[in-house]
């Protein structure tokens, strides 16, 4: 049975890691998916701060990480920054390094720029909602898999998941139980897996 996995990074982090209280080892997660479900492709959908890099939405399907990295490094060389600014830029570079690690683990990345929303008399919010992109690729790839492992508990995916099931696809949901939409739990039934049970397999263990 040919199996693909689709990861909603935002839901996995806020509905998974923050709820779990421990960090996910993404190399171990990839190994787990391949061993447990024989996953042959892992699609990862997430966002990234570009630090002023001009991204062309029409020419690209995902963020060119090498170009963003070069852009940030040039920015550091050309500008005299205070410690606070240096820390912010270091976080941007760290995120690029994280995504490049994921690529080395075999993840197929579909990244979009984080957008800043300024609310009236409220805090600045950053968002990179990738639901549409993930739903699009679930549909685009549907002929290439018989089973799909969806790492998200977001109820917005219900219509496409129902459609895939109607077309004979096996759909397994891997998410954090308390943070998963009720309709997704009802849809998945016995094919729902709670991340909390995977701690021994995918918990990130810091080296002493």
C-alpha cells in the first residue's frame, strides 16, 4: 500500500508540541512514519520569516532557502545591528537551518512567507496559514497514494479528507487528541492516533 504523509506544521506545533510539553525530534518522526506506515513521501507545509527577502509568489512554489540564507547573511554584513536586532536575525537564520535539516531528513518542504498583521490597538500577529496549500497537494497527489497519514487536527481539512475516503483512500489522522477538532475525531474513528502515545519514539532528547 503506497503511503504519503502530510504535515500541517502550524497545527503540529501549536496543537502538538505546545500541548505535549515536549519537542518533536523530526528525524525520529520521519523514521517512525517510514517504519510504522511505510511512508514513501513526507510533505511538510509551514511558514518562515524572510527578513526582507523579496519572494516571487508567481515563480516559486516554495521558499528558496539558500537564497534567503544568503540574503540574511548579506544583511548582517552590511548593517551595524544592536544585540536585540542580532538576536532576531539569528532566529531567522536558525529557522532556515532547521528547514534545511528537515530537507536532509527527507521532508518535502512547501514553505510560504510569514505575514504580519497589525491590529488596531492590539498586538502584532504573524501568520502563515498553509491549509489551502496542503489541501491542494492532497488533491494533486491523490492518484499517487492508497493511504495518507495526515498530521493535523484542523477541522478545515474535513471536506478534502471525506472526499479522499469516498474515493477509496485510507486516511489516518496523527494529532494531539485534546487539540483535534471534534469532527476530525469523528471522521477518523479508529484511524485516529494521539501524538501523546509516541513520546518514546519521537521525543527530542537533548544531548548532555
